[in-house]
C-alpha cells in the first residue's frame, strides 16, 4: 500500500497562533519541509539544516492511504495547491495499463526493476542522470505486447517491458541495438565491417534471449544465416530482404524523448492533470542492518548532512563539505560546444553501505553522475577515495573489467590512497550487487541517525 505524508491542521495552527496574539514567523514555509524520498530538500541559502522535524513518527504528520483518498498539499509546503490523485482515479481514465506504467516510469512516478542491477528498483529520473533522447513503441519479442525502446545519453539503448504490474528495464550497448524495426528486428555492430541482425525471442522478469538471424564480417569473410555458414552473396541477399521491407516491416518511428505524454494518447487537459499528479509509488527497500559503533555512525551522518568536513585523498587531503565537493564537473553546457549534448548535471545519485576491506567496519559508497567515491572512517576522520571499476558485491568485490572478467578487493586504506589486489571470483556479481539507496535526507536519517 502506498502512503502520502500530510501536514495536519497547519491552517488551524496558524489561526490559533494569531488569535493568541503570537507573531507567526514569515519563515514558517521555509521551516516546514516535506521529505520526498528523492532529493535532499534544503531550507535556506542552499545549505542543509538540521534534520526535518516532519519525519515519520512525528505527531504533526498522519499517513493516509493513497488508494482511498485524494489530498490537497498545503501551499506552505509546495508553494501552490496541488491535488494528488489515486491510482484508482487514474485507472478510471482507461489508459492502456502498459502505456500508463511506462509513462509513470519515465516521469519518476513509478520505480522500474533493473535487470542489469540485480533486480533492484530505481526511479528513472534519479538513475545516474540518464536522459532519453528518442523512444519507440515496438513489440520486441513478438508476443503481442508492446515494449518501449529508449535511445539514451550516455549512449545506450534501453528496453522497458511491462509484466504483471511491474516495469523491467534492460540495458544494451547502443551499437549493439540500433535501426530497430517494427517487427522487432534490429542491427548490432561488433566493430568496423562486422555485425548482425537479431531479434529477441523471449523477454521477461528473468531476462531475455536473443536470436541471431544473419551475421557478417566483411574483413574476416565470415557469413552466417540462421547459424549456418553461407556465401557473402547469400548473406547480403538476406540483409537486403530485411532492409527492403519485403516482410512488411519498416524502421520504427522515433519519438522525441521529451514527449513522453505520447504514451498517454489524446487526453483532455483535465484528465491529463489527473495523470500528472498521481501519487508517486514508493520503493520498498529490503530490510537491512549495518551495525556500527555510535562514533562511526555519527561521523558518516554528519558528513552526509553537511555538518562535518571530510578529507579528500584526491585533492591532496584538502577538506570539503559534501555540498562543496559535488558537483565536481565545472563544465557548463554551451550550444557551440559539440560536447554540450552529452552534459548531465553532476550530483550524488545513490549511497551504499558495505565493508570494502573486510576489517569489520562499514564504508559508505557515493555513486555520482560521473564518478564514485568511498567514505571511510579512520582515526577520528572521514576520508574519501575515488573508486573506479564496475559492479560491487555485498562482500566488497569490485569488477575491475567486465570484458576480461577481472576482479579486485581493497585490502587497506591509508591517509593517501586505498590499496587493491586482484582476486578470483566465480560468482554472478550482478546478482550479488550492493544495495543502492536514493540519496535522500529520509534514507540518510533511516540508516545513520
């Protein structure tokens, strides 16, 4: 069941204060906060103040089921009256449930399940700053349902698949899935002069299966159709049969990524407003406990809440507050710069808690748009270390290279660097990934306060 937070009887409190002759501060709207679960809400001059007093359990809040109630949020909180609607009210609009779910995912109203991140849930609008440039609506596995295929920046192709009320996301290297056709056939390139035409034969919560229809390597003079060796002419003829639309298919229409409302069809403005203001579905994080002594826990909490400086080993042990450390990218987009289309705001997206060096003390991992840092508490100080590599397991194993299947582990931290050694690892690191938590005040409070 989804819940929304409502500040109760604010207007009554204000009237009572005035009646009693008290002076109602003009800062009321700045002091009363709503923790969104997505971002840290700062209350003055961009600085994070003391933790919000409106956290779960405070008497000024009540929890009301979003399935049964429609609520107005106080203008003191949002700056204007916003009516939040329930899913029952949205479903009454008769929007196809798969298209509605896709729209909700792309607009941060519903989490999706990432197949490539070990089945964890994420909000698309927080997902490492990824941006949708174009999307297509295609039945990718020929099962009669529709998937949404996304061309994204950074350069990648994503498939969103709807199944049993959930949306699953699958990431592909962009050049491995392009020129997507209305029948689901797509072209993949493995290098200059080589590639294949493929299609998905199965797409579900457990993953996907891919069928190679034709494979070609012009330089290696290797050609296959249906897994069998053929001549170059036979391979080219098969490719021509696909590209010439003989089977009735054509390249799928690409829709501007900013126009996700296309998924909702033609809705009157009033009905569109209902959809746009539907309550956000909350991510249900798995129950987890990270035992720490009070000193370590408080040190991490203070750093994450900008109440304490840490020492950056990347910057000759200079001290920073976290708000001054991110963003690290000073580049500002300029339309005249060819790289401007690739720019994404630099921010912290997620935090994780894991014992990276196996010494029994937890470290905190900060995943940003462009980089990843480790916070480690040692000798009364919090140090930060830049960590390169890919996936990290719950036991602290780091995938150094996905292509060569090389893995490593940090064996120690010192005042200037972390020391890593290579290790053997035969598990599936994708299924054993660390838990990613949205970088929000609410979750920082939950795990470190």
